[in-house]
């Protein structure tokens, strides 16, 4: 402002003003009052737009009130205070007051032992504008308050209180050690906060109610005794790249009709739930994580709504997501992991929708629906749970294109009164039954598979009558379809392959209808109890030793059924027609092989074989005879050198070349092939070989099939069976035998048939220290960690000093080392008071394992 002057405060009455108040009385609008270092006991009132500035820099001027009342009161707009340390008369009273119509900028200041309060008394607006609407500089409509690099500490009550139509902005401001609430907004107050830090409050970190609004950017709330963020009434909050850590209650609680939007935020270690959404409140979260919640990661009640997109909910002591009453919640591309109870638990009349999300490592049930709640899941994975999906609600569950993998018990359990609709859903490796429809349960199953269940695949209990169409069942340990007494249902176009018990079992008075179904590769197709009345229409049986199921004639010659599996015969059937892996381009698979760390000799050998097989294929297409070519391989190398990984890629390469139908990998060892008694080994070996038809059979530690000191052993029977099967199906299966280099020579020499079929050996060298470091770096990148230069150098020294004995783990050792480094880093970061983003992702030299001591 033209004509502005600098007024100086000095103890010398002849050279300046002896008090700050005296200088203020003489100041004109726009003047600067320069205050030398020292302590001043005054109650200041800024009634002229001026700047108060500490002459010797921040903290050099200490202002204490001379009497009860605020140390600093602002009565007009466009006032600025720079570098002051302002004390309150009492920690429960106001230290800095900005009443209606005034405006203040505080820069590089500290306010200690009293709160900052800004108030406006004009009518509140309708609350429909965004957090920044109407915000201008100091002196605009309502009260304006700007805090830049300000510290507010040691306050009783509320540290920063904004009410009415106040517009406020904070940058790089710290609120700490508050016996109460850190920041409070009421009325239609608006706050824009960048890099605000609120630490150690006995109440909530931030509390909004009324029609207040806040925009929080890169803010952090640490260790509040109550909520990190409490939103009530019709308040609105948007938080971006912010972190709420260690809340004594919920990290965020939203009540009334409040709205909270979160983007790239982290909520860690709340004592209660991560987010509580109540009443009619709304939550929207994108790219956020909720970690180690003391209760639920997300709890929603009342008529609340919530949508989470690309979020991680990791580690909760209760159910990860708990929904009740009439809430509506949607999870899109989310990962829910590590819950001590259920993954998603919906009760009351709640509605949940999951899209392309993963629920994994759940102690109890992945998705649990009861009462009148309903849930739909599309393209989701439910992995490593006790029960995959449990339905006790008549509204029920709809699963479309989902995978339920490795449940400890049942994959999908439809309870009494429950209803489920399954579309193209896979249940894999269930610990007991794949799908159970209990008495009174209703189910519609269209398509999908149940694979490798430890019990029966589909269990229909007493009184239940599901509608099942196009379901394919593979390798259940017991029955493929078990229909209990007095149960029924309709089964259209279903397949059962490789059942350990009769493929279909019907209990007393059971009356299921089977139409156009197929039973293949089972010892027995049908088991019935007295009084069972199953109906079979146009059903087909292949490769079944004992058949009693009424079937329709099969077009063409009847299939050959082996008299006994001990003979080693394998007849291709529907058992081999599992869903084929997707087609891949040869160049893409070769590029994936090339990206593997090290293995230069192996990569060269594989590339040479690919060229040879391409030439063979061209000769065949030209009508020329193909040269003799054995595709079976020996992989010789120590553990952890990438043999299994290359074997899997080799199968995919052969599929891309059109030389294998599926290209999948079946991994076995001695325990998979060798039986415990005479006559057991042949069928066992044949069954594993059958699984590999169209792909690769990978025999790990193949030398263990050969007796070390000669003599008879069931392993020699397995070898003899393999040799015959390799001859009978030379174009359908590739066998790779793997193990220690010296031992594999003994394996190939054990049988003339092996020597003639395994004519090519690929040698897998141990990884050197730099290659092991590269594997650790790859794991770090995969899990979003970063190695410092010092960590990388130290890691290379660590690997170089390790003894290279028989137990050296190569790639496995590198992966274990990475895991140990992340555990050490977690312990180190947990001790930091305020870890930055770089601390969370950085692996440094302190995280390295202990280097071995030279002998």
C-alpha cells in the first residue's frame, strides 16, 4: 500500500513506541509494526489493518496477556501477525480471537496455552456448496483466518474453533497436546487444510457438525484418544492423501447426513473400527487403506451408504466389513484380507455389492449373509477362509464369475432358509464339500466348476431341491453330486469327472432328475440307497469301471474302459477337457522367459528348442516327415534355481506353438506317484499322468524314484508305468524330470526306457550375488518397496559371504531374505513417531539380515 510505514517498538521513549499497543494506536492501514525480541505483557486489539512482525524472527517475541482475555483480538480485516509466540491467560480460554467481520493471517507463529477462535454470526448457508466455495482472502464475506506454519499446543477444550460462516485456511500447521478436540467446525464454517498435523488429543482430532465443510490435503491425525475424524449432522469432508493413525476409538465416524470423501488416504491401527458410517451418512473412498483395525475395518448401520474403490482393508479383529439395518455398500476392485472373523458380514436388511474384489485370509467366513440381507459379487475371489460363502438369508447371494479357493471347510454353504444364485463360479480345493444346499435352502447354479474338493463336490441335503445347469465337477475325493434322503432337484448338462466315490449318490426317497449329464473317468457312476428314485434322461457314461446308471447310446464306437487302472492305460475323455488356458502369442511367452533373472544358458537352450520345433512344424505342414524329436527334458540344478518356473513357461511355449493342447503344469514328487502297498503305485502314477494330458508333468526330485543301493522298490514300478505312458501318449504329454545334477544322472540310467526318452538335459546354475539382489529388487518392486543404494550394496555383500552348501536356497533364499527385510523394516518404522511416506516404502541397510561370521 502506497505511503505505508514501519513503526518500531523500543524501550527508548525518544526513538519509538515503548509498547506494541502504543505503536498500534499510531499505525495507519497497511503499516508494519516491527517488534524487537522480548516478552510483552499486553492484551492487543488490532483495530487497523496492519502487520505485526517479530524483528528477530519466529519465536523472538513472546506475547502474554496482561489481564484476563485474549492476548490478541482482531477487530478488522487484512491483519497479519508474523513470528509471534502468543500465550493464553488460561489453557481453557481464548488466546487469539477473530470475531465476526474480522480477518487475520498468522505466519510462523505459536499459540500456547489457549485456543484460536474464529466466529461469524451471519445466517448459515444451505450447506450444499463444496469445502472451498466462497473462500477469498481475509476480509471477505464472513470471517477469514489463515494459519501458515503455526503451532497450537497445550490447550484445554478445543485448540482451533471455527463457527458460523467462517472461512479458514491452514498450511503446515501443527495442533498438539490438546486436552480435548484438536479442530472443531460448526455452523457453516469452511476449512481448507494442507499438511495439517493434529497429534495427541484427549478428544477427537477433528470434529465437524452443523453444515460445516472441510478439505484436508496431506493431513495427519495421530494418537487421538477418541476419533481421528468425527463428522455429524450435515457436515461434509473431503480428505486427500491424508493419514489417521492410532485413534483411541474409530479412525473416522460419520453420523447424521454427513458426507466424507477419501482419496489415497491411510487409516492405521485404530482401537475400534476404521470407519463407522451411521444414520443416513455417506462415505466414498478411492485408493485408500484401512490397516489393523481393533474392531471392523468398515462398519455401516442405519440407512448409510458407502462406496469403496481400489481400497485395501487389511487386518481387523472383528469382521472386516460389517453391515446392518438398511445400509447399501459397494466395493469395487478392493482387497479385504486378514480378518479375525468374517470378510463381509451383512445382516438386517443390508445390501452389499462386490465387483472384481478379493477377500482372503479370513478366519471364519469370506462372505456371510443372514437376516434379510442381500449380497451380489461379480468377478470376485474368496481365498483361504474357513467357509467361503455362507447364506442364511432368503434375499440371499448372487455370485457371477467368482472363484472360491481353498476354504478350510465348505466353499458355498446355503443354509436353511437361505437362497443363492451362482453363475459361472468356481469352487477349488474345498476342505470338505464344495457347495452345500441345506434343508430349506434354495439354489440356482448355472455353469461353473467344483474342483478337487476333499469331500463331495455338491451336497443337496434333506428336502432341498436346487436347479443346476452346466456345472462341471472335477476330482472330488468323495461323490460328485450327493443327494440326501427326501431331497431332489433338476440337474441339466452337468459333468462329473474323476470322483473318488460314486459320481452320483442318491439317498432314501431321493428323486432328482438328471438330464444330458456326463460321468467320466470314475470307478463307479451311481450309488443309491433303498427307496431312491432318481430319473436319468439322455445321460452318458465314459471310462467308468462299474456302471449302473441308465444311459443313452453314445454315437460312434463305445469308449474303451480299462479293466484296471493298474495296467497304466489312460484314455482321453472329458476329464481332459477342463477349461483351457487362454491362448498366448509365442513372443509374449518368450519375453516373459527373458525377463527372468539369470538363467542365461537355460534361456539359450529353450530358444534353440523353440526354433527346432518351429522347423518341425513347418516340415509337417509341408507334408515332409518330421525328424526324431524328444520333447521330454531333464532339469538338473540345485533347489531354488527356477526349474519349476521354467517348466511352467515351457508348457505355455509348447501350447503357443500348437504342440500341446493346454500347456498346463502338473507338479508331482515321489509321494504323489508311489503307493504304500502292492498294486497301489501303478494306478496312482496313471492318475497323476492323466491330469497332465495336454500339458507338462513335472517330477520334482525324480531321482528319489530310484533305490539308492539297488534292489526292489515301489519307485521302480512308478518308473515302468511312466515309461509306458510316455510311449502311449508321446504327443499328448511332456515329462520334465528335475533334481540335483549328480542324482539326475543316476535317475536317467536306472531304466533303458528313460535313457531313450530323456536325451536332453538343461542345467540350472546357482545364482550369483548380484542376481540374488535382482530377485530381491523384483520382489520389492512387486510389493511397492524401494531399496536404498546402501541396502543394495550391503545385500550383495551378504549374499557373497553366504556358504554355498547343499542347503543353499538360491531364489527361495532371496525371497526369504526380502521377507525378513520387510519384517525388520516394519519393526523399525513402528518406533518412528511420525513416519513419512518414504519411511513406509524404504528398505535401508538397517533392515539387512545378519551377515554370517567367517569361520
